[in-house]
C-alpha cells in the first residue's frame, strides 16, 4: 500500500545540493531512512518534498531534523506536510533528558547504605505497626460494637477452612518422611521402635506448627499483602480513612484475629495428620500395629510438647498476618510494588517465624519442658 | 462495507449474565470525522468501545474496523489493524513500571524493532510535547504525574504510531477547563493535520460543541440518534432533550453561538 521512503540528490538551480525525498514518509515505510539521513554528510541546500507521498508526524520529524542539521530549506511541501512541519518545529528539543546516574562504586555504596536504612526503618515501622494493631485490638475489645465479626468469620474460611486440604496433605507426607528416614537411621542400632518417639515429639513440638506457619505465610500472608497493596493503589484505603474507618480496624484486625485463632487449630490438625502418616508408615514398613503405635506414642510424648506447639501457634499466626498486612500497607506507587511487597511479606514472615522458633526452642528447654 | 466508513457495527448484542447492555445496536463512524458518543452512566459507552477494539467479546453482531472483521476466526489481519489505531483509556492506563518516554516507545518497539534508540527517543519527546506535556515529563514514572498529565501521556502513547483511528474514552474528564479546551483543540488539530478519525466518548458538552462533527446518543441499549448537534436539538426524545436543553446544555450551547 505504501511506497518505501528513499532519497536522491539533484542540483538546484542555484548550484546547491537538493535532497529529494521519495516514497511515503510514514512510520511503516520509513525503514532505515532515518539512519541513512543521519549519516549523510556534505552540504544540503534544500530538502525537496515534491516527490514525497504521504507524510505523518514521524516522517515530518525526520525531515525537519535533517533540514535543521544541514541548515537546509524545506521546499515543495504539500499543505498537510507543511502543517505537520510547523507542528514538529515547535517541538524542537535537543535530547531526551536523563535521570542522573551515579558512578558504579558510588552506586554500590549508596545501595548498601540505602539497604541498611530501609532495613532499620522497616523494623521500626513494623514495631510501630504491631503497636497500632495491639491498641486497635484493645480499643475494639472495650468497645465490642466495633468488632467486625463478619469480616473475621469470612477470613476464617479463607485462612482456615480452605487451607485444610493442602496442610493435611503436606503434613501427611512429612509424617511419612520423618518415619521413613528415622527408621532407616535407627535400624543401624536396632532401635527402630524409637521412630515413634521421633514422630511424636517432632511433629507436636516443632514441625506441625512450623510447617503450618510457613504454609499460611505463603497462602494467606501473601494474599493479605496483595489485597491491601492493591487497595492502596486504587485509593480504597484513603477513601476509608476519609470516611472515618480505620484501615487497621477494618482490614488488619480481622485478618490478624482470624489467623491467630486458626493457627493453633491448624497446627494441631497438622500434627495429628503427620502422626497418622508416620503411623501408617510404621505399620506398613516396620510392622508396628496401630494399637501399639498409639500406646507407645502416648508413653513417649509428654503433654508439654503439645503445650509448646499450642503456645507457639498463635504467636506465629500473629507474625504471619501482621507481616502480610504491614507490607501491603507499604505499597505506594505501582503494580510492580505490589509484587515486591507480597514477596517481602512472605520472606519476612517465614524469617521471623524461624527466628522466634529458635528462641522458643531454647526457652522451653531451659524452663524444663524438654 | 461502505468504503467511507471506518467502523461499522451491526446488530451488536452485549450481555453480562442477565443484564443486557446492548441489543441490536448499529453504529457507523465515517472516515475523517470526530464522532462523539454520549449517554447516561451505565448505558454501555465504554462497553461499546471495548467491543470495537476487541477487548469484549459480544454475544452477537458484526463489527468491522478499517475493513477487517475482528470477530471472525481469521486473525491474520488483526495485528495490522492494531497498528493503525490508538486507544486512550480513561485513566491513561500507562504501564506503571516504565517511564513516560518508554511507554510511548512500547508500540513503536513492538511493530518497528529496527528503529534506532536515538530515533525512538526523538519520537517519544516529540509525541510527549505534541500531547501538551513538558519534555521533562519523559523521564518520569506514571506515579509521579497528576491525573491530567497521565491522560496526556496516555494520548502520547495512543499517537505513537500515527494512527488513522483514535479511540478516546472521556479524554477531558478530570482536566481543568483550560486543559480541557487545549485537549479539544489538539484533537481537532490532529484530525485536520493527520486526517484522523476519532471515536470519542465524552460527557463534556463543551467538547461536543467544540469539536464533534456528529454525535451518537446511546440509550435503551441502542444508538437512538446520530447526527449533528443542531439535528439532535430538534429531537423530542426526553433524554436527548434533557441532555442538550438542560441547564448545562444551554450554557454550553450559548458558549458556542
């Protein structure tokens, strides 16, 4: 449809070089014309458009720039072309302005410094956020009319009930793995029966709750961050504030409460399913019948292990939910930040959960619950 | 298809579940005109635009844009059509992780990968200036711009490929009156210099009077009237009458007489 743009030279009556542009000077027909005109040297007196077909703004820009570079006069432009040339002449600009770039060594230092500042300020902001949530919790506690029960119950479903399947499957497989690996190692000492100790103590005390917390961080913590982050971008949070609704009370508290309440339940459920998985493997591979397994399990697993798991669970839940909501509220600019903050929420939650778990391990041992 | 028409819509039906938005809707957009589309909130102006540009699959009907049926199974020519139109969404719909200049360059890079970076930069700045933004907006990210500036940046991107057909969804909404008048003048000028055809959704009566060649009115799931404003003023349909002869309509009319 369009004719490829090209150019040729002729001599003008006054002896100057005449650059005759041919073909259509439109974006789809320009091809390499721009580069060839750029590398053009030698004096050009006139840019002649008499042979040119259609012209669009990009073509007009190239004509105008070429004429300006060579101090040439544009001649024989059609009416439309002259209008466009007039228009692009007004847009004369030297170069694309640039963002200031630092030299590499400075940039590395700058990035390290920024990372430290961001890490510290995030930590302080997170502490402040926990404070806000706790005060909001007490405010709601003494003013029960403010509790958003519907929101909490809706989160029950999202955080708890819908997670049962995946947490069950995960725990069942972990139970099997512990039993299988334990059996292989303990067989060397002829102490296969201690596999049951391993299953009972590990799952109730550590893995049930820890793995659940990690799963909830990936499933719900990330969802919280993404939901709240998107609401930040669409100014929903600002709208809430102007109406007088506290986003902490309306968004953060229901999510946090739901997670805190569900974590012990999910943790206990995960431990039981893991024990079932381990028991199944003991039955099939080690020929320990279920009745013996259960009896032995009750003998070797102290009730304190159950308490340890139960005490840790709501705290992990609070950390996971608050990290998710906190990161969501930190979103300011664009869609990419929602992604970054969601990742940060999961990483922060899992990191804090594991740090706290290590602390609890030492703490409970030292108070004699070993 | 009539060669004078850039867009032809025949028997369009759009429904979301039970709710029918369009029923047997017909509309033509002629080459080189600015067609204003008006209608009350919820009459499906944006849905109509989304159907024409292929973002919304209608449940029935024919849509022909620049001679190409976009609803048939033959997808071969569809990309070719996409390079010949530009779309400005209501909020600008800029890519938030790219600067304004990079946003403008996206369609250019997509269709003309062998353009040099230098030319791309020049085109970007030229389009940004053309849309009425200062040159230093080029390196800014959308989040650093105001709503009106974002709209202009969206226009710069819509104009990147020098389209024949421009879709504008409420371009002057949210602009100050001076900015809105400039935007109108710009649309008119682009139409004259580039021979653009413009499909313009608007609520702005001043825009209708100032730049639209014809106006289509959407109501009752159909286009109930199309024509010059003077013709529409004679209509006895209650909505059209209230729209153009209400207090705001009269003020806008006086302003242009």
